[in-house]
């Protein structure tokens, strides 16, 4: 579709480039920089009049900066005559603050969704977005929303790398991850999948338990995010206690904060990989195809 203009935010140029190629367009040039006082400056240096503009952004690690950049780009695109503005949020920030866990807290994910509408963003595409308490982004975002999944791509890689076989049990480390285990298993025609149960006590303190029959089974974990690695470490211990053999771990968004990867490796969890929504040293799979399908679906 030649009426699409893809704009890359500054967070994930490689993904933007691959995505633009999949959509058969060149990236629209933009100038993004900071003023001396650290405020953001953006300028679209191309014709987006009458176009369906897609802004690609992975809002991890510097969520506030990338969010602000996306809002400014969206507003600039609308002012320049864009027919529609779609935010392809490969990594959507603040999704885990989806509830008032303690009095006085905001529901941050809803605030972010409102800001997108205010800036003129009509459509939102997310990738395996964290949905625990807010199950449907349509309840917090006014425009069209599509969530695409990289789970089939992650599983495909695991099959080719020999980490997943036809009799492997796909496990989500907590109840929310059952949806990803299901997509992952079904996409590869695997019949065994399920989820463990997690209790969180703090940023890095979690316990994982479960009632799955994993005795003597090969087990592969899928999750949306690996951040500190605590969830995966505790899940792997539980799988071992249940008699399962962990063959690998894949996630959509590999944040691996601080020494997370080292902590995983120290526990013997070395077969870990992720998609390019948050580029990192374990990235093996691209989200570009899933995103391009989502974009064509939303613009159809
Ligand atoms: C939260 O429930 C998510 O689905 C992930 O399980 C979580 O973000 C992983 O965080 P961590 O690696 O810090 O345990």
C-alpha cells in the first residue's frame, strides 16, 4: 500500500527499517533531537499529506522520552495532513501498572492511552502487550487497537533450533501467560500447554507454584516479558521440582534489567531468546512480519 508512510522513532531503527521493507515503502525522513535544555524536538522531513502514517516505537528503558517523541510525531503528522496516524508500539510502556495496587497510585496504562488520543493517534498496534487486569485495551484507548503476537515466530525458531519438539510441554510461568502458551503451542500443532501460578511480593520477589503434570516431560517456557528474570528462575525451579526438564525459554520482550541474564545463566537457564521489540543480545526473531500484518488489518 503506497499510501502508507512509516516513521521511525529513535528507539528501534532496525525494526522500523525491516517493517518499512515489509510494507514496501521507504522510511519517511524525520529529524529528532534534543534542545540544549533536554526537551525533545521532532520534524517530519517528508510529505505525509493524505497518507496513513505509521510511527514505530519501542518504549522500553526510556519510556517517557519515547512516549513524548511519539506524541509529538503524531501531532506533527496530523498537522501535516496525515489521513490517519497509527502507533506501532512494539513495546508498550506502563502496561504493568494496570491497577491501583495501593491507594494514591494512578492507573498508568490508562493515562498513556488517553495521551495517545489527545496527540491524534487513531490506531494502536501492540505486540503481546501485558494484559493482566486491563484485558482489553479497547476499554482504555478510544481508537482502533490490534494486538499481534510473536509467539508463533518464537516457537518456530525453537523448533528449528531443536529446543522444542512435538512432545514438548509449553508452559506460561503465571496465569496471565496461559494465553501465550496457548498461541505458542497451537501455532506449532503442539497439544500440551498450561500455566503455573505466580505470587508477586516485590519488584524481584516472586513465588511460582503449580499443578501441572510435568513428570518426565520436556518443558519450554514462554512469557511476554523477562525483566529481572525472577519469574523465569522461580518457574524453572518449580518445573524441576515437578519432574520436568526445561529445554528453553522465549519471551516477546527481553528487557533483562541489571544482571538478569547472568542470574538466569547462573541457574543453568542458558537457552533464552527473545524478539526484536526490545533489541538485546538474545534477540533471534523479528516482530516485523506480525506488525506488518497488524498494520494492514487495522488500515483495511
Ligand atoms: C508479569 O506478570 C509479566 O508477565 C512477566 O512475567 C514479568 O514482567 C516478568 O518480570 P521479572 O522478569 O522481573 O520476573
